[in-house]
């Protein structure tokens, strides 16, 4: 299992999630709210930070229903 890097930005995560159907629902401050427009209708919150913490990145990947390998393929 690949180790999660600590230098992935929120913008890069958003671009990766766009590839599987997530779209920007709205933005509140520095947090981008994404929504999947097909079942299951998931909503994710991605901080628009320069570097995301590993725990935050792990939680986003889990909430998106992806494995680490699938996520790294999207990057």
C-alpha cells in the first residue's frame, strides 16, 4: 500500500475527484464542497490548503469510496 504524501494540495485533490464525477457544489471560506451527481450522492469537503495533512487526505479518500491505489491513479 503506497504511503500518503504530505505535499498534495486541496486543488490537486479536487482535480483528481473531478475525473470520477465530483463537481463543485459551493465553497464556504477556504473549504470546497464537492458533490457526486450520480448514486451514491456523496458530498465531500476539501480544504483549499497548500498541503493537506495525511489524516485529512486519508479521510477524503475514504469518504469518496476509493482505495489509495485508485486515488493515486487519478493524480
